[in-house]
C-alpha cells in the first residue's frame, strides 16, 4: 500500500443505460491492480440497513416524492456511517455506484423537489458528506435510450421504469451539477469500447493517485 496515497471517496453517476455497473467493476479492478485497498459499494444499499430500505424503495410501494427522498437520505445516512466512513478511516478507498448526486438529479431534479431540498436532507442525514471525485458517465443524446430499449426490462425497478421525460430531466440535472462543481465532477464519455471508457475513468482519477 503506497503510503503517500490518501484514502479517497469516489462515486460513479449517470442516467440509466450508460454502462455504469460494468464500468464500476472494471474501474475497481484497475485500481486494485495499482495496489489500492478498495471497497466497492452501491446505493441505495451498501449496508444491511440501507439494503433493507432499498427493497422498500425499488420494489414494494409507490411513495410520495417527499417520502421517497427521505428514504434515500435515510439509507444513505446508514451507509455513510456504517460502511463508507469506517472504510476511509482504516485507509481504504471507497468506490460507490451512485450517491447523493443521484438523489439531487432524480428526486430533486426529475422528481421536482428541487436541488436545495435534497441537499438539506443530506446535510441532516449525512452531515453533508461529499465524495472527493464524482465521475459522471454520459452518452450522446438518444444512445442511452437505444441501449436501454435493447435490454430485457423485465427486472426494471420502480424508478428505472419511469417515463422518458423523467429520465431526460435526470440527465439534464446531472449536467447542471457537473457544471456547478467542476472541481469534484469529471464528465466521462461513455461511448465506444468498454476498455476505452475504463481508461478515461482511470485518467480522471490520476491526480488523486
Ligand atoms: P439500481 O438497480 O442500482 O440501478 P442503476 O443500475 O441504474 O444504478 O437502482 C437504483 C435506482 O434508483 C435507479 O433508477 C436510480 C434510482 N436512485 C434514485 O432515484 N435516487 C438515489 O438517490 C439513488 C442512489 C438511486
């Protein structure tokens, strides 16, 4: 373990169908190959309590927009306290599939609650804890929908299954977030071969390594 490298909290974000899960695995492997102790995790979920909330959110029930945002924030509070912070404190890197920016884009932007309302919940639930770097995967317009429609959507969850205009609003909200915080965000072109995308992700972490 190279001593000079401080533990970092990195999140991967994006709308539906951008290849995030595949890239998360590939990026984790590439970072481990560099000798990093790395914890892979995801939201909603990533701790026993948050995984219990995940099934309430994605499969069980239609919540009001406010209740939905509160449940995501509650899951995140548990995840930060019991998984993310302890890992960082022992010196491990944490790579997380989605985090608060998903709540801001989905519940705040597409869901209509507003960015600030969701940030306030995060302030209360997780003391406003933010990633060191957020990698936003982005495809040219129309490409994500084409990929998503080619997939078997039998397992689509309650949020992934929302209509196209909801998901366009999610993508627009992510764009705004990335523009507002250029230090933390890196927008990564998710088109082309998977290995090329992974190389772009890794390059966007180079200054932290
Ligand atoms: P998941 O199966 O993890 O989907 P994906 O592969 O797209 O990441 O399901 C998570 C779903 O929940 C996804 O549609 C995005 C949504 N979501 C929110 O609406 N708000 C949030 O804060 C998070 C973390 C996820």
